[in-house]
C-alpha cells in the first residue's frame, strides 16, 4: 500500500474516532474500514450505515491586489454545497453495497477561532439538499458536531 494511502486511512480512522467520541448519537455496532464509502457500521443483523468522510481545509482566495492569498476563516454555504456535490456523485457506487443509510461527515478545522463567525446561527439558516441520509459538519479542533441534514 502506498505511503500516502496508508496515511490517509490512519487520518480517516482518527477523524471517525473523534467524531464518534463527540457525537453521543453515533450508532453502536461493528465498524469496518471500507472503500466507497470509507466505513461501514453494522448496527444489527440486517442494518448497515455507510459513512463517507471528507475534509474542508481553510479556504483560500486571491485578492485583487497583487494576487495575494488570504486565509478565509468563514465557511460559506457554497463551499459546503460544493463539497456535498462532489461526494453526491459517488452515491451510485455506495448504493451498490446495499446499505440502509449513507452518512457524510465533513470535517473542518478551527472555524470557531473567529469570534465574529457564529457557525451555529448560520447553519440554522442554511438548507442543504442531498441524497445522503445524514450530513454532519465536524469541527475537529473544538470538537463540535453540527447536523446539516
């Protein structure tokens, strides 16, 4: 297995473990590493949940002045929608596994640092349409879970 792929798998396992630790409603069951989706949770004899993980890194954009790059702590709905859409395109493959539910967990890092950015209030006003059964935004540094769908 290539070194980068192994690192990616370890990172995914760490993110899922952190998410599970900070989301009391995480289903009890046997978690198996998979590919497309990343994990499968067998919660009963006939019930399985596929979990796909993805990350949004700090958004960068170029300014009009000299092409400088600025870090943007604000997470706008378009970034989340684009992330969902990219994963939405893989749902056909996920459904071939005959899963009962398919969840998407979007990890973001440290979006709470900017005190003028109240993610809870903003998320309540945003509506995300998706074929995923559930979508969660997981702010991994401050260990906050937000249900988007």
